[in-house]
């Protein structure tokens, strides 16, 4: 089924079931984490990424310029898709969904996310707050709809097809780094908020030391990139690493935007919000073959918000199990992604 229609309001009344009721219908093995199985996805993704790297590095430079101009973007897209899968695994580490060992999850997550220029602990903690406050107008971390009183006067100049396309392009290319550095599109704080600042209002005092570790991971990767640029050239770094990273960042923003943005999805103020209603104010989407490449973060996001420590390889089975009890509280939209990204930019 196509699921949600743009003008159909999703259910927002208090659900007649509890989280415990939902958990009971899920097979118990879906909550079990396997180190071997989790690592198998890391090895698989990195193997595919290595093959793409080898082919691009050794064969694209041999092509005539006219073909190389086509081959490089193709490499960026394919490699970016695979590395988005790596990103998702690192995200699972932040949720303690990779293994039963927190130290192992944090080690793997720190390495994988740092390699993609994501401050692991910094985002882990802000993302945890997103999961704790999903759908709350006052307290959710990202994708909170603006109140009419807070919409900038410049917004009216972008409320047209060219303006929306420009907004989409800027959001997909610059949205992620701008959010990390300047909290652009993030929740309101009474002072400057930055994911790289240990003293940022995003974090509690007990979390601040680990922000330094995240920063050290990012600086290490920047140093490696600097050394590579010194030996192989800046163009090599940009084509082999920068292009795919741009695709990863774009998919990250697109996926999360569409999971939490739909004309029909409710958002709640403090008089109505509760955790379960907020967790259900998310929507699963269909990215076709990319669902598997992205480890089903796209089409099992409702389940992920209900049980974030569940590993991705059990999420499809769990989603199938919870649909009957959720009924109309389960949201899925089968609209094509290109159509949905424009529609949501226009309507939301």
C-alpha cells in the first residue's frame, strides 16, 4: 500500500496499547545482538567499498576525459551509497545495538563515524535526546516544524518552485555540516550550540569529556587526509573521498528528513506529548534496493524508534510483527522519494 496520503491526518490520540504490549508480539530473538553477525555487515560493506575504491583509483584515470567526467559521479554515487550503510552501522553502535558490549560498540562506532567526519560521541548524545523527545515541539533536537511566529520574513521568497529546489540543494549538500557546526535546523538553545564544543549546551557535564574524544577522532582523520593530499594531491582526495562523502551527507539528511517530515505527521506541545506518541510520529519509506544497502534504516524506522537497541538485521521481522497491533498508528508512505522530498519541502 502507499500508506499515508498528504492530507490525511495520522492518528494522534493516546494509543490503546503500551510499549510493553508492542514488545510482547515481537519474537524474543529479535532483541538479541550478535557480535559475529554485526561485524559481518561491517566486513561486507568495507569489502564492497574497497572494490569500488580499487576500480575508481586504477581505471577511471585511464579513461578519456569525456568518459571520466561521467565515471567519477557514478563512482561517488555508488561509493556514497555503500558508505551510507557504514554510517548506519556506526549509528547502531551509538544506540548499543551492535553488540552486548558497550566498549566494543563505542570503539567500532568511533572509528567508523570518525572516518566519515562524524563526531561519534557528540552525535550519539544529541541523537539520544532526539529519541527521548521525538515529536516534541519544545524539546526534539531536529526537524521540528517552526511556529508561524518564528518563520523568517525571507521564507516567503523561497515559497516557490525555484526557491524550494534551492532549499533542497542547500539542505542536502550543506545541511549536515551546518547542523554539526552551528546547530542550523536544530532545536533552540539560549546560547551557541556546536557538536564539536565540549561546553556546548547540548551536553551534560558527565558527557563533556567524551566530546574531546570525538574531536580527537575527527582531527586524526583530517590529519590523514592532509597527508594524503600532500602526497597524492588535493584533487585525488576530493575525487576519491570528498565526492562519496558528499553523497553520504546528502542521504543522511534526506533519510532523516523524510522519516520525520510529512504533512500528515503530528507534532506535540508539552500539554499533549508523551514518549510513545512521539515515537509513533515517524514514517517508514521505500527506497527500493537501497533499503538493503542502507540496512533497512529507511523502512523500519518506526520499529527503530520504539526499540533503538534492536539490531538492524532483526528490524524487518519485528516491523512485520508489530503492524497488526499498531494498526493505523503505523505510518508508511510509498510515494517515490524524489516526489516526496519536493512535496515535503513544499508542504512542511
